C-alpha cells in the first residue's frame, strides 16, 4: 500500500476494464487462454486489494456482450475460468461476508451458460457489516444493453398506466440499471494502451475520471492501482460547475 490519499479523496467506486490478456500471452508464445488464466489471477489480487484499502465498490469488466464474437474455444476457456472462480468464491462467501466483502454480477446472466446460473445466484450474498466492499463482475455486460433493459422496464410501467412518460427522470433510468443504489464510478481504469470504454458503464461514466496505462492486465499490480488512485485524488472534478 503506497501513499494513498486520505479517505475523503479516495474514489468510492472504481471501474476496471481488464484488457490485454491475449496480447500478453501472444508476446510469450502462449495461447490466448493462458493469458486469461494469468488475468484471472490478477483479478483475484486486485479485488482483494480493493477490499484491503477500503474501496466501497469496484467493478471489473470481465466479459462484454460483444465478446461472444470470439472463437468458441477462447469463449469456452473464459467460461471455465468463471466457473472455477465461482466454485472457489462460493466456498469462502460467508467468511468474506463477515469481513465485509461481497460479490455482485452485472449483466445479462440469462445469456451465460446455464451451469453458471446457480453458482452466480448462490455467491451473491447481502452485506451484513458496515464498510462493505462490493466487488462487481460485469459478465455478458454491455452499457447500451443495460440502458435498453432499464428503458423497457419504464415502458412497461407506462403501458400499465403507472408512469406518466412526461415525468420520466434520469433517476428513473439509473434505478433500472444493474448498478442501482451504488455510487457512479469515480475512476475508470483502462490498460493495454487502448483509449476507449468499449461499452463499459456507458450511462454511469458520464462524469468519471479516466486513467490509462500501457500495462497489460496480467502485468497489472497493486502499485499500478495506487498510481491511478493517487493521480485521481489530484484531479479537479467540476461536474460542469467551476
Ligand atoms: C481482456 O483481454 C479479456 C476479455 C476481453 C475477456 P483480451 O482478450 O481482450 O486481450 P487483448 O486485448 O486481445 O490483448
Ligand atoms: C473490453 O475489452 C471488454 C472487457 C475487458 C471484458 P475488449 O478487448 O473486448 O475491447 P475492444 O474490442 O478492444 O474494444
Ligand atoms: Mg482486448
């Protein structure tokens, strides 16, 4: 843990676009799937570290609605890694809950292999202690798809006469997102030298601070996270004001 800023300057919610597993593996003559194995280890380290330093919410972009376009063997390898992680997370969930560390899944879970559904349901416990860290895993997640499903819920309410379309607010749309009730991401980190959000937290990132690095995800360390947080604390957020 480096010289992290005082609590009031820490981000409440950090979003992390885990990218570069494939290039990391290819540069070592390994298969892309081996890159995902290495990336999954780093995910464990960084998620634990976020709990250790008291981050309220951390959202990891693990698999997008567009990632199904990849070759079937790569997708299968990634789904296998999710399963391994879920089995492990299920075993330690009560212990973690007591420590104030809970998991949430953001995305269209119906669209992931059925064998994961039950595990996903079982691992999502409620928080029972204060100072809880919520570790969100965005799985089969797309920012646009998330907005569409929120709008559909509102459309149903309009149809049934419970909602006047003229009264629809930004809060109504936020309330229908997977992140309902959570603070918006203060800081979004993208690695691997790419400067885009790739459909991540599209609605919620309106005023997020963005931080980029060339480091590939399997090489990402807690020191890199510290660097991002320290730089974030120096930024002047104006939200359109002055
Ligand atoms: C991120 O690494 C993991 C997922 C998107 C599932 P990539 O697999 O995108 O790695 P690169 O970008 O091809 O190097
Ligand atoms: C973003 O990475 C999605 C995840 C990290 C899960 P991609 O590798 O899919 O993004 P693009 O294709 O480079 O924009
Ligand atoms: Mg990529």
